[in-house]
C-alpha cells in the first residue's frame, strides 16, 4: 500500500463508497496500515475514523472498540491535533460505542454503565446537549428490562434540546417509534414513524429500518395492505446492506406470521453468512430466533423434512434447523441474561420464537405465498348424519342445481357403504347420475354411470329421467372420442331419445325440464362438432337450428328453474353464433339475456360463463363500463364455487376491465388476488406470472415504484419467450428499468433497458428498440458511465435516423457532444463536430418540411442546438475572459458562444410565440456571456428586454439576477 498522503486519502474516500461487509473492512485495514507508515497525524485520525465507520456498519461491529480507544487516548493527550470535523466525529462515535457494548455479552454491565457515564461527563464538559446521552440510557434500560428507568430516560431524551450530536431526525424517529411499539402503543409508534416512511426524513439507513420495524405493528392494527407495501419497499433497501441483519430478521418474521413461509426461505438463503457472523451477537440472536419461528411454521405445515440451506455450508431439514436455531438463540440469550443478572432477554426471545400467525395468508404478489402442505393419509371419519338425512340434503342441493351437490352425493355413497345399507332403485339412479356428472371422471366412465342411472330410473318407473340420463351418456361418449363417426352415432341416438321424450311429455310422463335436457344435449353435441367440420358455416347453421328448437320449446316453461338454466345456456350458444358471424352487438345482447335467465332462475353460478363472454365482447365493442360490470358479476357469482384456477382467470378478466377504465389501484388489488389464486392452482409460472407482470405495471403507474420493482424483479425469472412471448419480457424489463431509474439506480436501469433493446432488435418495427437504447443512454449518462453512454446513444441515434425521427436523432447527437467534453472522453473538438451535425440535420429536415407545425418544431430544435452549442463552447474553455486569460482563448470562446446564442434567439423567434420563454432564456445566456466579456451595457439591455416581456417568476428572476451581476439592479 502506498504511503503517499494524497493517495491514501483518495483510497479512504473510494473505500467509503464500497458495499458494506468484510471486504470493505479488509481494505480499510490495509489502507490504515499504510497510513500508520505515513507519519501524518491528521490522516491517522481520519484513518481511525474510517475504521470505526466500516466496522460499525458491518458484521464485525465488535472490532470498533479498539480504534475508538486509540482515538480517545489521542484526544486526551493532544486535543489540538483534531480539527472541527474530527472532534465532531469523536463525540458522535461515543454513541456507537456505548450502544454497541450492549450488543456484546462479554462486556460486563458495569463497564457499559461506566462508558455511559463517561459519555455523559464528556458531553457536559464539551457543552453538548444530554439528548444523545439519554437516548443511550434508554437503550440500556430497555435491554435489562428496567421499565421505570426506561420511562425516565425516554422523558429526559424527549425533553432535551436537539444539537449536532443528536441522531438525524430519521434515526431519532425510528428509535422513538421503536420504544413506543415496545411498550405496546403501535398506533403512536406508526404515527411517529410516518414522516420517515413517507419520505419527509431519510438517511443512509432510513427509511430502511422504519419500514421493517413497522411490519408487525401494521398487521396488529389491521393494516395488511400497508404492511405488504412496507415489506416490498423495505426488503429491497436492506438486502444488500450487511449491517441490516436485524431489519432482515424483521422481514423474515413478518413472512413467517403471514403465510409466506416460501418467501422467508428465499430470504434466508440469500445470506448464509448471517447464520454465523458473530461480530454483533445481539442481531445474530434475533436472526436465529426468527429462523426458528419460520422453520417451526414449516414443520407445522408438514414440511419438517424439506431441505434448506443453513449454517455451516450444508443442507438442513426444516425440523433440524428449527431445533438448531432455537438452541443457539437461547444460548446467546442466556449469555446476555448472565451478564445482566436477569431473564429479560431470554423471555423476549422465547416470545418472539413462539408467536402465532397474525394472518393465515397475505398475498405479496411475488411468488407462491406458501408451500403446499404435504398430504397425509387420514382415516375416513364416520358420517355425522344418518343416511336418510344425507339423501334429503343431496336431493335438495340437486333440485337447486347447486355445484356442491356432487359432494353431497359422495357423502351419501360413503354413508351407504359405512352402514352397509341397501339403496332403492331411485337412490341408486341418482347416485350413479351424479357420479357421471363428476368432471374428474373420464368420459367413458361418465357414460357408463349415466347408463346405469338410466337402468335404475327405468326400474323405479321414472322414464323421463331415464331418457334424460341416456342423452347425457350419448354426449359423454362424444367427449371420449372426437370423431365424425362418434358424433353421427350420438346424434342418431339423440334423435330417437328426443322423439321418445316428446312422446312422454305429451302423455304427462316427462317434465319440461327433462325434455329441455335432451334437446340441450343435442345442442352440445352440435356445438362440439363445429371444431371437426370442414363446412363450418353448415355446422353453425345446424347448431342454430337446434338451439332455436330448444328455445321454442323451453321459453314457455322458463318459470321452471331447471328450464330457466337451459334457456340461459341456449341463449349463450346463440350469442356465440352471432359473435362468429361478426355481429358483436347482437352477441352482447344475447349474452346479457343468457345471464339474466340464469339469475331469474336463481342459479347465478351458471351465469358466470355468459358474463365472461359479455365482458369480452364489450371490450371488443369499446364499452369498458359494461365489460367492468360483467366482469364484477362473473367474479361475484363464481366466488363460492369456482376452483383456484377459475378464480385466477376471473380476477384477471376484471383486471383488464378496470385498467380500461383507469381504475389502476383496484386493478392492482385484483392482479394481486389473481397471482395468489394462480399459485394455489399450481399456475405460478403461467397465469401467475402474467398477473404479477400486470401488478408490477400498475404499481409503477401508481407511483409505488419500490413495490413495483420488487414485484417485477421477482417475476422476471419466470418469463420465457415460449410461454409468455418476447413482448411481455420486453415490457417487464422496460417497466423495471423505469422503476430503477426512479429509485436512483441508473446503472441497473440501463442494464434492464439494454436487455430489452437486445430482444427488440429483432422486431420488424424498430421504434421500441430505439426508445430502449435511448433510455439506456440516459441512465448510463446519469451513472457517469460515459463510454457506455456514448455507445448507447450512438445506437439509438442510428435507429432514430432510420425511423425518420429527426428530433430524437438530433437530441442523441447533442447528448453525445456533452459526453465528449467529460473527463477522459473525446474532447471539445469532437463535441463541436457533433453539435454541427445536429444543426445540419435540423437544417436538412427544414428544407423538406411540408407544414408549418413541423417547420416550427424543427426551428425550435435547431435553436436549442445553437443554445447548447453556446453553453458547450463556454464551458469547455478553462477559466473566463478575465485577467488570467493571457492568451485570449477564453475571450474568443465566449465571443463565439455569444454568436451561437444569437443564432438560437433568431431561430426561436422564427419558430413562433409558443417558444417565447426559450427565446428569453437564450437572450439571458447571451447576456451572461456578454457580462463576463465586460459588455455590461449589452447585458443590461438583454435583461431589461426580457423583463419587459416576461413577468414570470422563473425567467423574470433570472433577468433580475443578471442585472444585479452587472451592477444595474
């Protein structure tokens, strides 16, 4: 390591910018070794301060006591060696030392109290407020469980004046809220934290810690949506900061208590060193405690044998890790209690490990919210009701056409088997029929059940139900084999069954409902046959004829609820036929009638399909309000009976309708629900990924960029071109880049935009490619990655030129010019060439512009190019045109810059009055340049001319500043 003082100072500054952790600490130690050899006392103090900084914000906090002791000894021996900032740092770090000692169980309590007293004495002698002292005393009192002392210290802390030794406002509010939550006042704690998590106060470690601390109080107060948002925001902030182990533990704890065990495991796996880093035993103890909490939950859910990453670089089962983490956490707690002479720490840790979940599930919008419990075989319980009562319940549900009637009949079958009962023919018929209706049964088996049902109905003398059951069997066989032969056989059989059923109805031996069921089976067969037919129009015609026959028979009997559902299905088929024929308006009308028929029959669960179709056709017709109403109705009517996958799709349908109506906040809520139900259905990487993609986009549009970034980062690995298409991947990368740019992570933003650009490179239309390359250039420019920014802008510029977008092309040339004058880049000459190329591109486009609006826009673009050229010329020269300008180069550059500014003024004037403010700013630019050239009269004239035309605060204020600068104010 060099012992050159300048190099060592630069090394300290560079190391301060490195990520927290052992690597940074090791570099600090190497730098300090060089500092000690340099013999520079001032640098030695700064080196010790740097060691304190990096140790305090790392997993090696126990190392900071040695450099602090050395600093304090140097201060006591030669306080004059410390400048003002170094003195401030020494007293500031007293807080770290006294607080850090509490976290080290090997340091006796008497020593901690001694250092606290030492801090109090030195602060008093130096004239500092006791505010920071009382805050430190509160921490000691809380740690040992001395409630009365804690209350006194808290009151004294709040009463003392703030000074420059007090923690920043963000950190103070975090500590105040932490104490309030500790004593059970969650609402007041959250109110105290609000200015921090809403962004009024912040620092290097806030709102990070406040967001994690707020999670459980928010849940306890019934604010789960805000807790979810704080988790998504907060974890992104702390995941790369080694010193934030306690905050990460709070996120894991939150996940363990909200049914998000899988997410908790992901976080544990991100930093295996957290299990063993022992430099701060207090945060290690907390981390082990929440690990025990999480793995105990996994074990309770049936995942005790699941393999997990854990300490020691080996795999553990959840059960093993739970036992290990609990044991280690309690061992550390025992060390603290032995030091403190109490059982307060062990009590707190046990309470933390033994918490019960606060919510069964809280969807996060990330990945599966919880592992699926391991299925365990269980003995079939004896039925709680008699066979007769179960039969009555099953028949009641069947009469109401309830979807849960199948489960009721399954209970009848179980009860009959348990009791060894002999069912009558009618009972057996109904039981077989409902076995056939079970969609999980293969079609051939369903047909067999329906035929058995028909035989039993005939034995029971119920000929109408027997014919209806045989019609169902014919339709089931068509589901088993989609072939013309099978469809022909089924239709031939249906023709005979139809004739027989109509005869029975005429005799009074069959109900209208039974007739409509046979006619409906024929419609279903014809509908399915369309997909096989070479003459689609003829097949659709046959279906329409059959549907209208059904409606002609059923409409007069629709007051019969069973017939009403048949009418609803028939109207749905007619809607499909109209949609197929291109009459979307009539299709929408028929879907509406179909849904109304189901609802009038008091069977709203059957209306879901018609409402879904109505939503789709309404969106096609540009009627988002109807689409939204239909989507809401479909979800509401399906909620009680739909399976997870169906609920996912219905939520997604509503998402699209809400988005069409700009109801983005509600759309985000339903996208979140869709993601949850996709996970439950095992569709996480299909519909679940799409739902998360949409959720991330909505959150971005709502300005919730922290949450959006977390969601989009999580979904990106699940997106593949084969399953989701390049378009969704590009959009996700684009949105994520937008988030990262807003979060001041320009380098990461550029990486995502460039990935998206590389995909879009192969698209026929190149505008997206150009825009993404342009965005990447902007981000790289912000990140001071000049060479990379130049390449991105060059790529974007070539694309804009090919697309004929002169404005965008010219802007890339201008930015490249500014990049060229940055340190280490091509230089002013290349920058001037790029500005000249930009002006030439504008002039060439002006010659071909064929309308006034286009010409005015191009004149304004040319004017802005001249203005920026003036600024670039003036800024590129060293110094100004004053006494130090011995060779006159600065005067020549400023004079040339004035000429460019004059060109800008002329071009803005030609562009029209809508560019008056830009023209005024160019006038002022020329005025400032003239002022520096000593032409005060000319500068004054420009300023007064601007003031005469502009009273606006911005331009007018700038003009007044120029007048003051030349002494004419």
